């Protein structure tokens, strides 16, 4: 599929403010002590979600906040952080957390957080803050075409680690300029239709080079890719074209994952 470029993420002001508190334990304690129990509970929920994403990505806190698009804010601006702001942050962070739980390994998690944050920022600019998150949740679960006997969604591609293609497909279903641009790119390229190969050639090559002692791809991702290729006619034909007629079906040196069922 034709590449869809997402600019670096720009977080909403509410997430910027939450990030300031996440960075500074003393500031966090002071702010938390001056707020109502209800507001404090919302903050605790949001802070736990940030901690979960930090753990899942293995990033330092500054790296995570930078990838989410957060900018520095002043102490004075923290006074404006209210319950609706934290509720929106929680909804966004929960969406990222739900997606992260579907990834096969840390490398894919990092790519996911980076790409999802950027698409969200682009949609937020196009259709507004309230509708952007709803749109994100819908399009990652929207069918993108037939693969074998299954109806795939961008979320299915995330599960096999194909984050870039997943969000390229998702962009074609988005509202606003993002969707218009993505659909125009797809229309201009006859090879970018949603029913074609879902696994990139570079990943096919990495499967063939897989070495259990020095893996390019994790064993979990290999297993998921093998299952996908086994059930997807287009991807299976592409894989067989890579290995050639003299080679056996998809095999990797990490039994019992080796053979495909066909």
C-alpha cells in the first residue's frame, strides 16, 4: 500500500499538563494534595495508565511523553487541569493500552504507540478533539477486506506486528483531510487495494532469515505471522514466491511453530 505519513504527534493541552505531573514527584504530590478526592482519583487512574505504557514500551518516562507528543507546561497552567481534561486523557490512554495489549513484543509496542499517537493527533486536528478518539476506535476495528475466509481489520494486522500497514489501511477509513488524502493515494496506486498482501516483503525476508539464537523477529511474532500467512491466500502466495518451489512450507527454527497446516 502507498505509504501514509503521519507527522510527529502533538498532544492536547490536557495531556501536556498530566505529563508535567508525571515527570515531577514533588509537584505531583503538591498538586494531588490540593485537589478534591474525585479529581485525585481521576489523576491516579491516568497516572497508572502512563505507568503501564512506560512498562510495556520499556521507554524512559521522557521518551514516552515525547512520543505521545507532550510539551512542557508551567506550574501556573496546572491550575486549569480539571475533571473533563483528565477524563479525556484517560480515554486516550485506555485506547493506547487496549491496542498495546494486542502486540506480540516490545518493538511492535513502541512502533504502535508512536504511530497511533500520530494518527490521533492528525485526526484531532482534522475533526476536533471529541470526535477524533471515537474515530480512532472505530477505524482500527473496521473490516479492510477479505483474506482467505476471514474478514481482517487493522487490529488484526497490529496483532501480527504490521503496525505501519494497519494504520495506512485505517487512514483510508478516517474522516477529514487524513481520510481524503489516504483514499486519494490508494486510488492513484492500483496495487494498494485492501485485499492485497498484508505482510511486508522485508518481514517475509526476516522470517526466512530467522535464527532462534539471534532473532530479527520475536518467536511470538513469528508464530502469529505463520498463522496469518497460513490463513491468508494473498500472503501465502507471496511467501511461497519468496521461498521458491523447492522450499518446504513456512518453517522456522523454533519448534513446534515450524510447519504451516497446509
